C-alpha cells in the first residue's frame, strides 16, 4: 500500500523534499501559504494553508489519513511534532521540539546543562536593557527568541544602539522580550545530523563564510559555505564531540539536528542547535554536491515509519565545494539584471537557484539571510578551485539600481 506523507512548505527549497518523496514512491500532500509555491507542481495534492497553524495542519493530516508529517528548511519542528504526536505518527517529542526551537528555552537549557555557549540575559522591556547590557558588556548581540535566518539579529556596540536593536528584534518575534547575548568571535562551522534509534549520524561539516562584516554591520549576513573545513583536526574533533553532546542534552532522538558552532578563543561553543534540517541549501545542496550524501531520503522514510536507508548518509565522493548568495549591499530601484544565463553555465556550477527581484521593484541592503535573491553552488577538485569558480559565477550576475 502506498504511504501518504504530508509535507509542510512547498517553496523552492521544500520542492527538493517533495521530489525526493515522490522518488521514494510516497503519495505527497503539500501545504504552503503561497498559492504559487513551486513545489505544488510536483505534489499529488496541494493545500494553501498557514503551515504554522497546527489546527489547519491537523485538519489536512486527518483528511488524508497520512502516514507521516515532514518539513524541510522551515522553523516549525514544534508544529510537526505536536500534530504528529496527536495523530500517533513517528516524530520527535513535542517538548524537545519546542525546547530546540525557542532560542530562550534552548540557551537556558544548554547553560543549565554545562554546554558551552554565549553568556546571555532575557529582557521583556526597554527599561531592562541597560542593566542587562552592563552585566554582559559591549559589544553584544540582540536577537528575537522565535525566528530564524538571522531575522532581527544585530550587533550593539554601546548604549545608544540598544533601543533600536530591541525594536528590530521584537518586530520579528511573536513573543514578548528579546535575548541579549555575549558577542563571541572566531571561525564558524555548520553541521547537520540525522538521529535514529539513539545513533547520531553527523554527515555535514563546513566552514561558514562571513567575509564582509563591514558591509552589512550591524547585521550578521552569512554568504554561503566552504567545504571541506580548514579547521585543525583537534578542533574539528572537539566540534563533533560538542555537537553530539548538545544533541543528546537537548533530547533530540529522532530526525534532523542542525548546528552552528563558533570557535571562540580556541574553544568550540554552540550558537544554535535546531531540531530541523538547515535552510539555505546546506544539507540538501552543498553537502550532497560535495559528498554525494542524501539526507532527505532517510528523514522522509523515518517520517512515515519506514526503515531509513542510513547508507544514504555515507559519502560517495569528496569534492571541494563553495556556495555563494546574491545579497543586496545597497538599496534602490531595480533598473536591470544581467549575467544570469552566463553564470548558470560557468565551469563547476552544480546548483543554480534564483528568485530575483522584478525590474522596477525597490530593494534594500540586506539585514538578514532571508533577504537574499539567489544562490550558486560550485564544486571543484579542491576547496580553492570551488571557491574561485563560485565567486566568478556569482559576480557575473549584476543587479543594477537607480536611486529611490
């Protein structure tokens, strides 16, 4: 009997999961708030709903008597877990999903369980800002407790920037209050793991690319990844150990675990550990291009209760890989976009995804990762070759602007 899977999200990234589910022979019900979501064309059934509304999600799941619920690259593991648990479907425990999604709950839990991460304070009013900031010290980072993609996250250098950063963070949050965190500095890496029956399989490990901090300051804009990592072997080992310990401490015992780690003064510290797959084409884009792994296959199989093919997480090649985004560094009215077709066919390009602004539209300098307009992934015989190819390709695309 063909199994039915409900996939929450049908955007350009989620289409990868929908296509993989179809390859596995599943009947796919896809949901998205956008009636024009590109993934709908690959699904068997489509529904336009708010995928963050658990009552709507539950209604669709019941209507189709689904065998599993899955979401890729969306910050809703708590929704998936809550509805799947209520319907008796395979999933992570809802309490664990919630703990790993809410930044305040997560960092509090990690600190209480001796996981190295930033010092922090939680404030609910602007009147508490200066006191909390003085305890942490400047510079510091202010962020919302319940969003992703660096939305609402900014660096604050002194007291004069506190209230503006607080307002920016709360604009991206559905909860009252924000986090103030110690500013950590050093190289950063992203990891991705699949957890099944107590075993943690960390198949992705790459350097995060932050090379233009002055362009986007006070915001934190990551410009892709570089693979393989150039961190020393002892540091890489320490990161792997920290990632596994953090996953176990949080209680993530089923599904995906996406980590960001910073090497602060030589010590690996957790920036984030989420109970979901990564966005930005990392675990389902760059890493498969470099290594041949397929994380979506076992995760989808787990979601419907099938035995997962964990061999899909074993590398079949080891190429250099780089990923770069089209990120606006200034604002204006889009006059012309050139170089797109040329870039698409340049040497080494293995993934090319564009969602460019329309001619005549107004854009602004990016303040978070969600405000990028496309990405290119390139491979090469070495990391250095992949980086060169990727930067040549991305720099070929030009967004020409007029003043507003």
